C-alpha cells in the first residue's frame, strides 16, 4: 500500500474549498471562481473541473449540475451521491457501498491526476476545485472529519467565511482547525453583507494580521419568492457581471501567484538548503548535486511527501509522470531517526502541543512544578515497572540525558568508594559498538570509533566488552560469538524461536554451559582491569538488546543479564565497603541503561529491560517519548543515586539544567503519546501482529509462559514475548537471500545485514527510494555500514508493511542481479523450507 | 499592574459557558444548570450567580432577567449592556465607555471573588456561571476574541454544542479553539434533537475519545406562535421538570467532581513532585517542606498562576484571602530562565506549533530539508548582519549548540596548524565567570567554579581572562578593573551615559590609554601561555556583553573587542602559517560568541555582537529563539569553518546530530517568533522605551550617531543605542540604595548586586514573591549569589514594569530595614540628585 501523493501539479491548480459552516455559499463561490477562470483573459486557456467528493440530498439539486449550468465548458464530477439531505455519515446508512477514507481520497487524487495529464503546459492551465460538504470538520461517509480525510493530499484551502451572526467566531475557529491539521489556507473569502454584521470587515483585518489574505465577494442576490426560471436568470446575470470584476481578477491572480510561489519554493528549497544548512552527520563534499537533498513538502502517517527529482522520476510509469505531479509519498523507513511512533501529522498530538502551549508556554521548572511534568514522571516510573527507579530528571535529548545519567552514576560511585573524580580517571564499563549521543560526555562513554575519532576533545573513558550477537541466518536464530572468540564465549548456538534466546532458565546454570562461560569471561576481564591494571570504574552503561548506531547489533540477552549480575557482585574498590542492606540499592557500580532507541515500545515492550528481566539503577529515554513530535528526554534514577547528591551544600547538588527543562509542551505531548501508545499496544492491530508472529513461528499453546518474569507481571499475555511487526515470512525470506549475511527483527525494527560491505546497502537504499519498477511503494531508509534497517510506527498498517516488505524483496533481488527465472526457482525451494520451518 | 488571578476558589465553582455558535441554547443551558444546583438535594446549600459580562440587544430581552425569572434566588449581573443586537465590537460604537479587555476580566473576577467571600465552606457552595456572547471567538467590546479576553482567568469551560446541520463541525472547531488557548473543557453539552441531525450522538462519541465528557440535554420545547405568557409557562415547566432528572444529577455531580479533582491536584502536586521529580540545579536537601515547591497552574502573558501556600497568603489583605482563592498571579521575573520573549500562552505561537505539528510532525533532516528550517537559517544569517556567518547547524539547546561550536572551532584550528587534538590538549581562551551549558564539553569550556567542581568528568580545558566590568554606582556608570588589577587594567573610569562606554572611537587609541592597556595586558598573557608555557589554543569562546550565569557580569565592551582583535592578530602556532587572503576567513583562532542568553533582542538588539561591532566566526543561539516556547538551538558558522570539514571521507564530517535535529515545530515557531519580535522591536512600545531612556539620560539630539558601526547599518535609529526597558529613574534609584553595591541594566535585563553577600539577595527574592504589604504585584525572581535579576519580555507593558519596579524598591527598603521616615527623607535627596543628573 503506498501513500496518497500530495496534490501539487506543475500545470494545474487544485484547490479545496471548505466552508466555515454549512450554507455559507461554498458552491456560489466555487461557481464564481470557476466562471472567472474560464472567461478570464490571458495567454493560456483555463479548463475547469469541479469535483464534489460526497454529495447528499436530491440529485436534481446537486451542486455539480449547478456549476455545470453556470460555467460554460466546466467538467463536473460527483463521486458519491446519497439521497438524504443530512450529514454524509448518516446518509450512507443502508448504502450498497461506503467508501473508506483512503478510497475516497485516492479517487479524488486519481481524478485530478487525469485532468492534469491532459493539459499541455504551454497552452493550458487547469483549475480543479474540490468542494467539501458542510463545515471543515463535518463528518465524511466513514464518520471521520473531512479535514482529516483529505489531509493526505493537503490541497491549498480556500475557506468560505460565515457571513451570519456568530460567523466571525465560526470562521476563525474553522481556520484554526485547518491550521492545526497542517493545511495552508490560501485565502479566506467573505461575502460582503453590506454592513449588516460586518463580518467581512472584521475577518479581513483579523486574517490580515495572521498573514492569511482575505477577500470580499459581492453579496448573493435576493432570490426568495423567485421561480426557478427567475432564479436561474438572476444568478446567471450575477456570475456574468461579477466573475470578471477587478476584485475577482485580484483574487484569481493571487491564487495563481500562490501556486507559482509554491512551485518556486519546492524547486529552490534544495539549493537554498545547500547554501545555508550544515546537515547533521553529513559529509557535504560528497553531495554531488542539489537533487541529492530530499525536499519534504510535508508528511502524514507513515509517509513523507517528497519533491520529485530527475532521479525519483526515473522508472516511473508514463501516466504517473503526466501532468508533472511534483510530489510523491515515500515511506518513512527510518521512522525519522527512530523517533516516530504515532504517525506524522497526528492531529491529536498537534492539539496536545497547542493546549500545553496555550496553557503554559514554557514555565520555569527549577524550584517549581507543573502537572504535565509530574504526570509524565509518574507514568514513566510506573511503566518501567522497575522498583529501583524513583526519580525523574528532565533534559532535552538522548545525549543530554546520557550526560546526566553518567554524572549521576559517577558521583554515587565516587562518593561510596571515596574516589576523587576531578583528579582520578573514573571510567565506565560498556559494550563495543555502543553509542550514547554526540556531546563530549556521552561520546566519552563510547569506545573509540569512526564517529568520535576525529573529535578533538573526545577521550574514551572506559572499557568496552566484546559480546555474542543474535541473528537470523537461513531461517534459524543463532547466537554467535565475535570472530575468534569462540573459545572464550562458546561456539554458535542455534534456536528455533527467538523467545528461546530469552529463556534464561533454559539457558541458565542448570541446563547449559553458556551461562558459566559468560560469567568466567566477564570476571576474568574485570580482574585484569581492576586488580591488575588498577583502573577505576564508575558505571556500567549500555543499550539493552539492540545497539542501534553501532549497526543494529542484537546483543545476546543472556550476556547482558550476566554482565549486570557479575558487575553488581564485583568488588570495584580495594577497600572493603559494607554493601547496603536495601535490596533496591546499587552494588558494584550503578547500572545505566540507555533505552533511548529501544525503549517505549520500539521493541514491543514498554522497556527492553523487562525482556532482560534486569532492573537498571538509571534508565534514560527520549525519541519515542513524545510519539515523534519534539525533543524531550528523561533520566530516571533510583533513590540511592538521588541520595548521593543530598547534602547541606548546594555545590553537592546535581548542578545540571537546561533552559527548557521539563517544558510543558513536551511533557503533555509525551503524556498524550504514551496514553495513545498504551491503547494501541493493547488494541487489535498489535495483538494481531503478536498472534501472527506466534502462529507463524509455530509456537504451541503455552510454550512461552511467564516463568522468567522476576516480578510476576508482564503486559504481553497473548502470543510470543518477542515478535516483529514485519512478519516471520519476510524475515525468514530475507535470511535465506544470497546477498544477505543475516537479519535482525524485533518489535518494529527490521535490520538486514548484507554480505558485501562496499556500498551494497547504500545501493539497496537508493533502489528502495527511487526505483519504481515492479514496486508499489517508495521507501526512504537509512543504512549503517552494510546494514539497511527499517522501522514502523505503532500506527502502521499491515498492508503498508506488506507493500514495504515486497519492495524490499524486489529491490534486494534487483540490486543483487537475481533474474526473474532464478527468483521463481528459488521461491519454490524457499516455500518448502518455509513450510517445514513453520511446522 | 498585577496580573488577574486565575479563577479557582475552594468553596465556589466558577464556570464559563461558551457556545459553539450563537443561538445554540447557552442561556437555556445556564438556566437549567442554575436551577438544578439551587434545587438540588444535598448537605450544602448552593447559591447561584449568573454573570453576563457583555450583553447586546434590548434590555427587556436580556439573558440575566431570563435567568432570574426562572431560577429562584439567583443573583444575576450584566456588567455591560449595549442596545443594538449585534456583535459587541459593533454595539459599543458611540458608547460613553468601552471597557478594555483587562478591565472587563478584572471586573468579572472581582464579582466572583465577592461571591466567594460570602460563603462559608461548611454550609454553602457557590456556583457562578459566566456566560459569554455569541461563539467562542466572537469579538468582545475591544474587538478581541472573547476566548482571548477571558483567558487570564482560565475558568473551566462548558461548551454548548451546536445542534443544527453543520453543528458537528462548528462544535469540534470551537473546542479546538478553546483547547489551543489552554482552556480546560469540563464538558460539552448537546441538546438532544431526537434524531434529526444526530449531532449529539456523534459528539458524545467524538469527545469521549478525546477524554472530554459530553452530555445530552433534553430538547427545548417548541415555542413558536406562543404568547409571552404561554412561553414563560412552558419554559417554567421545562426547567422544573428537567432540572432534577438523573441526567442533570449526573452532569452536576460530574462538575462538582471535576472541581474537587482540580483542588486535589493543586493541593497534592507539590508532594507528588517531591516524590518523583529531580529538579535541575537544586539541592533537594534544602527543600524544607513541600510548600517550598511552587506549583504553576498555568501562565499567561508575564504572569504565572501559582498555588497559594501558607507563606504566600501571609500579609495578604483580608478580602483577598476570603473565599479561599487558590491561585495568585506572580510576575515571571526570570523570564523562565531567560527564555520568554512573547508572553506565556501566546495563542499565535500555539497555533504555529500546531500547524507545524500538523504539516510535518518531526521529519528526518539528515540528507533532507524542509521549508521552516531553511527560512529560519536564512532569517538568522541575515539578522545577525555578520558577513562571516554562512551556515546553520541545528541542535536542541544552548549546551549542545556550544558543544557543536567548540567542535567546529577546534577542528578548524587543528587542521590549519596541523595539531592532533585526539592526543594533544587543545584548549580554549575565555573569560572568568563564563558559562556555556552543562554537558561535559560545554562545561570544559568554562573555568573551574562552583557549578562544575564536583563533576567527575569535568576537566577545565582553557585559560580564562580577568576583565573589567561595567556597573552603575550612585547614579554613575563606571568601568571597574577586577580587585588588585588596576595596575594592569587601569583605574576605574566613569561615564555619564552607557552609550559612552560603547563609544570605542572616543575610548580608542587616539584619545585614551585604556585601549593600549588592554592590548598590552592581553598580549602579555598570551605570550606567557603560548610562548612560555607552550599551550595550544583552538578557539576564543565568550558571551558578549553580559555573562549571565556568572552573576550578570557586564564586561567592558572595549575589553571584549580588544580581546578579539589581539587574538585574531596573534600567532598561536610556532610554525608560520600563511594567513588566508579572504577577509572573512578567521585568523589566530576562531572566535565563538555564545549569544544564547544575550542574543535575539534580549539586550535590545538582534545580536549583542552588533553592539561590540565584532563579527564572530561562530555564533550560537537558543532560549529566545522560539520566543519562549520550546527547545531549539543553532550554531552559525563561517564558510571557512564549514570548509574545514570537507573531504572525501565521511569520517572527516561533523559527525554530530540529535534525533530531532531541526524539528519543524521548533523552526516554525522560531520563524513566527522572530517575525513577531521584529514587529514589536520596531513598534510603538519599544520605540517609547528607547526614547524614554534617551530623554531620561539627557541625551542631546544627535549625540549618539552611528560612527562606531562597521557596516554602516544598524536597526536602531531613534534614541540611545543602549537602553533599558526598566527605565532610568528606577536604575538610578537602585544604584543609590544603601543596600546595593551596583546595578546593571541593558535591554530587558536588570540586575541588582547587593552589598551583603550572605543570603540578602535570597531574602529580597522571597519578599518579592511572598510579602504583599504595600505592593500591588507578586514577583517571582531568581538570584545568582548576591545578585537578584529581573527580565521582561518584548510584550511586557510599561505599567507592569512600573509595578514590578515599585515592588522592588519597596522590598529592598523593607529587607534592608529602612523605615518610612528614612525613605521620605532620602527620597527628597534623591530627587534632587536625580534632577541634577538628568539635566
């Protein structure tokens, strides 16, 4: 399933006419505007298409025939006509066919595209007016507000104001509803009531101050008591006289100008960007030309609306390119750097942001408090289900949250062991391939690598363990030690179900050697570091389960669990320190989990710690926290950590704080997002994903029970504990592919490691975005070395995932040079394997 | 001028009834609700007050008499009645008195407060219904939308839905307009139209999904063709029969429950905060009791709405405490950590945030672009008016922006001088008392101090210069060297006008020795550091003009200018490097200005660099960037700096990036804010501030000309270049005060350094917030050591500044033990001095 393209054509202006209310004169305005363009003098001839997506009421009164009658040569279309003169959501009752929102908007788009394809830019211009029914938020056939239904196309809006008493309020409110859904209002139209309520005077001024131009239109003639003939004659005269006035020329010129400006903006944005923008993580030398910069016009749901470039138009079907459609939808496959959870342009989150902005703006948080911050802290502390965590510290992003977490842990350790961190080098323990952000403190917590090696103030302060990884190869899950470390960490282990990898009891001391090997290895390492080399460590800092920036490395959960256990039991200070009696107190060194990428449902659970059944002393979260809207982060800490900063002296406090600490917008949006995510997680869609994975994995009833849960409560109660939205068949298919080394899939994340390191992942990425042959959907993705990964939101539909999965398969074959014949042959073999496997 | 208190009383429920449109049955609903409460069974007796702030139309049809007629014992008030049955903004034409928005809302508040004062909690409850005219955004007498006029009180809203065709749309839009202004909608009411349009069915479901409860109310009887008598009888019967139904009990119980919940939230929020929140920059040990935590219910304009505590109620007038008003307005004197510029709850910024959220959400910025980010980059690069700056890098806060700036500068230096920053210690040059943020890299750029001394990974990497400061003492501006450094930096210098301190020509080589002294001092220092000690420096990093966190230190601008000049001419590398021929290229080491606090109009100019007439190579901005709404920051850099990262290898790029890099909400809100600030800066209010300061400073016409402008263009063309919103008389008065050491005032910043270091500033701060004796306004402020500072927004009105200034004077006397007699005596002396001075 591809997204609907946003409606911007080179040679056709498509407008959506909304009314501030019902009966405000939308159709009269549409007719007048249409009549103007058709009759207008100029080099180019205009053709008019009037589209009424949904119409209710008797067919003889329909708006389309009205427009046709008064505008010579106009094409008119009504897509769905329902007889009863009520709101469409009521009128559809008993109808044979009720269009879904998606179907409706696609049909409208197809109609306009066809119009556009017929025009030649040199001689013609097209105007298509899409007129909605009722007010801005009047329900469509499905019951959803119309402004939501048509949002994917995001046509420029002309809002017809309400001229009646109370119409000032309803017009401004309607404009606000459109604005918060991301529409651009090209113009507001007010019928001039000749001084009765003076709405137009007020609205012209009000919208002028908001940079939205407003225009007055001559009053509709009085028609009461007229016969049909008289009425038609009067209106004919009205349209004839009024459609070519100076005022109408002004309005129409303005509409054309806005369209031209939008085209110019789209066409120049990449070069303007090139001139002024320094992109993150980008070697600007390698951006060969301006078209390499993707231009987003907007985004909705899972899709960006990207500007077509010569590259993106390559391979596109002839009729799609016709009419010069300027934008195309691209699936946001990196979830915009792992942030998205509830879809772009989610009106609920927009409204939540606006509410908090309206209630507070930003308010000082030092020495003070506000409700959204407290609710969020409580929700997170409860949600993590970790009895150790008691306090919430707010910052702005993952990197600052990591800095705070590290400051917390080091202080606690130095205080207990009486070390002086300002003089001695206190290090951290971690994993190779870790990443905690780009500020110096966060960088110092990762081992030297390509990201930090050229940063002048970077000083890696720690020791980073090698570790075994989990991957699927040829349909089988395996735990593999790093190269050449089979002696220390054991030979590869194989598992039928991913859940079995997490079955710590089965893999534990009673049943197997793996557990013992890990413990020995970690202890020996620590002895060398601490006892032999005399190094001092202040924290264990790691990303649970998936090391994202390191290349989507799936750490063997047993190793991570063991690492925590050994560290917590280890004696890091030469002098004996009496261990605290409180079981919630940290021992060894504090354990900090960086859950910025993996937390908050990314892997299918509120926290990945729960999958490890480990309770960190410090846990940091960001990214999905606001559902993907704006920056906010938290560092959650235990009471013991908090207490390390208590003293009568201010200088002992955690003297850290950012200007917008706990900004109410972020906190309230986060509260709204977390609530929404909780609903979705327990809703039908996610339950189906879980059940499907379970079924496809051949789990038997009761195979996965809660025996490894430490606190007896886990949210998932149906199907597998570990599962992937991407579906087992796709994951298995990929893992068999000749070009693929291995696959990783958990929760919403799918990562494909390709065999050939040199640019093959980048080639696949480019094909997914730009090569339309045989694929329905364009996919924007990111690569990390030889790994291409994809990510979904909690709101992504199975049909969209299927389309993206199909595209991935097709492009993988295509970039690996696999022919159709080979594909068919292989398919047969794989089907057999798959059936065997799924048994 | 104090803010209007938000409307929350212990023993009285005040509700605002808004209609989704005009004629939707607001008054019928208000009457029904009133009738219910008056007649309702229960322990406590309810009294009803119905307030119509503004009514239009014939007095005999007025809503208040209607309510009085149908609800026994109800008090009714109409504050303003205008005869013509049109919108209030039209009806007021020709009226003798047109209430301002402020007057109107204060009158309503006073009325309710009086009601509340009469009740006894044990026996009575009060219900006050404030019914607006028309729809939610219908204009009030001033022409402003009503929802904006009444926003300061932020009463819980009952929204009466529109039962007519199109009413679904208008009701939801009205609710959205209220929401984005920060209102809480307690309930939506829908008249049950018995299946005609079924609006109530739809709205109940829709609002239910939004967590806003909706209720149906029985349909209003048919009254057409009735005589007045019949009509009254019918309605009497309707109210009698319908006011005590189960449905009405349910609604009324819900209203009471919501009120109780809000009280509970307000009362428990501080203790909930104490349980879960780890505050920034806070020694939690010193928070003696829960009431020390300020609870913000909301904020609007310059004022917080704070929860009353036993402390804040002390000294309050009897009648103010009556009725247990739970909230009080406190002037946001720290501009919420220096972030505020356009007032809290600014509806324009809320709408801007919502628009960008609706259009984009967050979208991936690596390798891609969007319009708001490009516009913002262009606006900033143009606004800074610095020909060197060419590129904009986005991050989340001042600290991350500083980290990026430092990374940029160090790389450029190391590349040119062929140093290896990963092995050698490359330091920065700066000023003592500097502050650049709390992440490790930003901390390392500040000298060891109380903020960083206990941070384990902090390693001060630099040399920080002593410098002379600017201050006003006893009515005179002086430039003072640090203690014991008069030999190196010269004896104190005195100036009549602050502008003279910035008159670099007059203070330059031709006329005085100061310039030469500074140059010698800096050169000698550098020779010791570089030549004798062999240290390597990669950047000059400083805050122009005001060092905020260091204690509002006002650096002698001549010193800062000189420092830049000397550094740019100095040879930092032993090996000769051919200086670049491009005059926009950096020399010596790159100059980084941290303008996070001082930039974007905080000091009255777009950038403080323009006051210094210095063009930094790197400039960082945050705080005011979004007008005070949410975090966003930029690091602006020169082309030469940008070029230092170009190479064919990705590892040479600036590998820095945060998830929400250039988030569209932040960028679009910033664009909206900067535009708005530009309008305000050139508007009447700021012009008056400038002219007033100039007049009060006794400037002669043409005294300050543009002779020190390097590029011939400066925005300020009327009055002084340096000026303060706080007004000269206040600044001078404070500088004479026996308890004051000196004062600093520039732009929106006022800082008062007290003589006695031990807690006197804290005492003044507490008095400003909590001691209401003889003062009109409560002021929330922050202190830095012995310095108490205040800050205003660009939207703050002179009358509010005056009230805050008066409070400051009063409390300063009061905490310094100055009696009224002494005050009167001194006033006389000061007036004479002042007159002499102002001559």
